[in-house]
């Protein structure tokens, strides 16, 4: 008998196929992995550098946010761009240790925390031309998982104070947000503030979002998003704009003066 584990809550199911939904947390069958599951560190080591990164910040790798992650990936494939999808929920991302609050120069690249999988993400971020963060709305904000990830980028942002370097300066970024009801713009701009403080540049028309509505049940959101052609059109536009802006030929980096915390 095959054994399956829910990537969201850890529930273990026995059967030839995973359940349609997890009986404990409701996650879809796509959240289940056939056991034994390869350690996250081994999977993180297999991630390859690419021109573009798609960062799925949802705790559910196969639910609503995945729909828009796939739309972004579709554009990268159509334009023959190399890309890497990072589903954060598949990896170990510890909370920031806040070394900076103790001693300024302790916050640097490489991060002091070498115990989790973040050390495999930093090189990918530094080598890419651009990236798109796809995020759910969790209570008017990004997911805790995505916030942990962004908090950990402080080690890159702080390098200007350590040795004058700016590893993320000029990286083109885009933001795609989805949710049940309100909080889309707040979530988008909370994410953007992290990226702005690292010197990343938002592509023109680089943010889009969609919500369904509080008058509907949450289980009705996915069918709505699947049928929402206009939002898919906007998501495709964001992906295209990140590509085109990242490939624009203009030299400005030498004249940029960091001004952040």
C-alpha cells in the first residue's frame, strides 16, 4: 500500500492515490507527496540558476496561488526564458534571527543562519535578471511564510552597510496577489516595501491582483479564478513587463545612492 503525506499539515494517507482533499486541513490532492519524501535541503540543492524566478508565497502549493504561478510560467516559456519556480512551502525557511538588532555587521551575506534552505535561494536571487512574487492574502497581509522569506533578505539588503555592495540593485520585480476578499493593495505594497529597500525596481504595470468576495464561500474562489480571463490577461502582462523591463538597455546603477535603514 502506498503512503502519502500532506505537504500542508503532515497528515499521512494510505492508498493507491492521494485523497481528493486532506481530511485534516482540506488541502487538495496536489499537496500530497508519495512517501518517502526527499528532504527539503536535497530538493533545494537541485534548484538551478535561471534568468527569472517565480516565488510562490502560499502555504498551499497547489491551490489558488498556483493558478497564477502557472500563468506567469506560461509567459516565460512562450518567450523562451529560463525560469525557476520556488514553492516556499516545500522548503524550510526559518524566522529571521534579527542579528542586525544586536550588532549591525552580523547581518550580512552569507546569512548567519546556515541551518535551513535559505542559503540555496540567495545565489538564485543574486544571479537572476528579475523575479515575480505570487502571494495569497492572509488576513489583509501576505502569508507568514512569505514574510519569513522576505525578512531573511535583510542579509542582502544590509550589505551596503557592511561593505558598500548592493547585491539586489536593479533587479526587476513584479507582484501578483490573490485572495478571498479585501487586502490586495495592502499586501502588494507590503511586499513592495521589502523589494524597494533592496534596490529592486518594479516593472511598469508590475502589480496585479484579484479577489472574489466576502459574499461567496472560500471553496468557490478557485473555480472563479480559473474562469477569470481578465485577471489572467493582467498576470500575463505583469510577466511580460518584467521580462521587457529587465532587458531594457540603460545604465543607471553607478549613479544610484542607497537610502534605506
